[in-house]
């Protein structure tokens, strides 16, 4: 890894990360927004914040960091995407976040609750209500 980093610059690892993770992260963003263009903008912002913090996050889990940035940005602007299309369009922005994190991404209930600043019981209720609405 060091040889690649020295040869291609300090952010070659970031480029490799984006090449490997951007597709899945774009799918997460599309599920959240229901709008492809909005999803691309949301992902671009999350990747920009990951790039800005790369020296710190590259040793940890850059995918998790980027997903948290993506979800945080959606949580702040979710009301703009409430009428998006797609399979989750009937859900509120918070329900979308919970369903995507819990079901699509497989994030533990406690971790989802911590990331969203909610009690675990509230995450459980939101997830159950969202799944029932989707049925």
C-alpha cells in the first residue's frame, strides 16, 4: 500500500475507496431520495467530506464514515425529498433512513439509534411501521 501511496500521491487510497464503494453508496442515496440527480448531489457532498477527513478516517472504516455523512445530510434535508419516487416514496424521510440503515445496510438497531440520535425503541417502532406500510 505504501508503494502505491508514494507513487500516486497521498489520496490514491481514497480513489480506490471511491471506485469500490461509490456504486453501493449511490444506491443508498437513491433509496433515500428517490431522485437520481438528488442522490448524486447527496453522494458528492458525502464523498467531499470523506475526502476532507481522509487522513483521519482511512484507518477506520471510510465506508461507514461516508454512509454516516450521507445519512446525516439526508436527515438535514429529507423534507426536500419527501415526494421522491421509488419503492420507499410512501415513507417519511425518517422512516426511509431507518429502513435503509436497518434493512438494506444491515446496521444494528443500537448503532442506527445512536447515528440518528433516537432511542433504540423508537428505531424499532419506525422500522416496524415502515415495513408494514411497504407490505
